[in-house]
C-alpha cells in the first residue's frame, strides 16, 4: 500500500500540465460527471479526470469497464449514451428516463478518452458542449440532476443482479453519501457549489 501511494505521489499533478483554470461554463460541463467521480484521486475541477497524470489508468478503465480500446469505439459509445443510453430501459421500468445518469457517464467517458489520447482537448469540449442543451432543458437544479442520476444508477445496478458484474459497483450507500456531499452548501470543494446550476444559462466568464 505504501509503495502504491509513493508511486501515485511521484506522478505529476494534472494542474501543472493544465494550469489554466476552467471557465464557469467549462467547470459546469465537467461537473456533470461529478457523481461518477467519487474516487480519492479524481479531479472535479479540470478536464483531465485525475488529480495526477495517469493516462494508463484511463486507458485500462475504458478497456475493462466499457470495452473501449480505440477512438472509433469511444466515439460509438459516446454516441450511444447521447442518443439512448440506459434511460430507455429505465423509462420502460419506471416511466422516467433519467438523462442525468447517461449524461454523467458520457462526460466521464469523454474525459477519460481525452486523458489517454483517444480524442483531443478540443474534441472533448465539443463533445461536452453537445449535451448541454438537453441537460439544461431537462433539469432546473443540481438536486434534480442528482435525483435522476441516482434513479438511473439504481436501474443499472438492479440490471446487474445475476451477472458476473454484480459485485463491481460501489454500494448504493456510497453513491448516496457522495451525492449528499456534492449538494452540501457547506462543502466549499464541491464543483456544484463552485459552478451553480443557473451559471450555464448566463454568459460564460472566468472564475
């Protein structure tokens, strides 16, 4: 464990490679993936998904969890999440199509694709911008977004029962606690407090 931590510490900080702070709109878009990014090493204030540079982890994660091993597969997965994603099944089961779940996964996958060089920084921002209109039309607050994210996650998790992947997701309690932390007004580190929901409806500006 100590050796692993030492190796992590030796990796350069992402902020050194990407020193320019995100604008308000950019942080808002990145923050769509905040519910997914609950690991200790996750970055929620840069387009790069980790606090330290770790391109190999992004590549392994895409391959192991999404079977994404090429640019073409990445683009295909993003297209699927944007068009239908998991919300179609959720609609059939619950009568509600939780776009937030698919949007969070979409941004997370795009950021990791950027991290391992499958798409460029410009292409990643273009991909993120493409889903803003539908998300902004659907929800009026981070609370509404969080509620639909949890609904989508529950439907997805229930669908894993009886499969070989049933033990892989984090417990629901972990996801619930992470969402509560993001929504806590006293949490100054929460990107949802740094980029309020209504910021996307206003002109972009530096933070």
